C-alpha cells in the first residue's frame, strides 16, 4: 500500500502561501490538506472558502479539505465549488452524516468521515462502506504542533481491519503529531494517508522530511 503524504497548510508561512504550496508539492507531498475550523466545533478559527479558492489556484494536485465545523451540511456546496477534491467532515458534528456523504458525492467529490480521539470506530462503521477516506484524529483537533496520542493507534487498526474484512480500498488517514517517529507507528497500525503540518513546514529540507514519512523498505 503506497503511503500518501498530505501537507497541512495550517503551519505554513501565509505571507508566502503560493510558494509554500509549490514547495510542498515539489518536495513530494501528494496532497494539500486544508483545515477549516469554526471556533465552535473546535476551540480555534482558521480560514475558509476565499482562501481555499486561492489554494486551488496555486495547487497542481489533490486538495484534501478537513472540515472541523458544526453542521457541515451547511457548507458542503461552498467547499466543493471552491476547489476541494475531497471533503472530510466529523461524525460528531452532524445529526445526519449519511446525508452529508451523499451531498459530497452528488457534487462529484470524494468523501471522508473523521473521528476525534474519544469517538469509537464503532460510531462510523456503518458509514465506512460509503466513503473514500476514514480520518482517525491522532490529536484533539484545533491546533497544529500538538503531540501524537498513542492510544489512537488502536482505532487506526480497527478501521483498517474493518475495511479489509469487507474488501474495500478506503483510505485510513491520520492527522496530528505526525513526524518521522510517529509515522512509523501509524503506518504499522494501518494508516495509508499521513497528514503532517508542523513537521513538514518547519523542515529545512522538506523533501527529506517527506521521504522520512514514507515506508522506505519497499
Ligand atoms: C489539527 C489539524 C491538523 C494540523 C496538524 O486540528 O487538523 O491538520 O494542522 O498539524 P501537526 O502536523 O503540526 O500536528
Ligand atoms: Zn486536519
């Protein structure tokens, strides 16, 4: 299983946004990860649709939007039209996650379902067959630069085993505290998409940092 590296822009230098996106793509990042926070679902506000349009203009590859907002159903169309290739939302944020998945698909985009560290995989099992991406948060969402929570690895394995048991090829994504050390643990647990922000953007040699997140034995 090839590992996908997704660069979280939350930790980039916004005074050089276009260049930072190019730097990440040239360093070998497969996807650009765009974190939307509303100050309600998580205790922080980040950025939204107008910036996503600019990111879409600058990025050559896949744009992976992570919605950390309450009632994401209100904004799916906005974030689809602004240029997301995939939209991942939190199961804890909506009363009807299946309708949100269907809405994302009806707009021609890939859909992902995310869980916070305390939400069990059981809560999303019925949705997994309907999505392309399962995001297991490895920190409490809201901020870049936090430490990876090892107890979340069990859920990565549960999600991967469930997906294999029913023969799907859904991505299992991890987000939060991913660096060269924790990437090894996340990959061994079954993750194939690694989101990384502060580790990648603080690297002097980003290509080297991207390389260090991949499984280099194959
Ligand atoms: C956290 C965000 C992450 C964040 C990751 O709520 O969803 O995408 O940017 O940052 P690092 O890699 O620094 O933990
Ligand atoms: Zn994220």
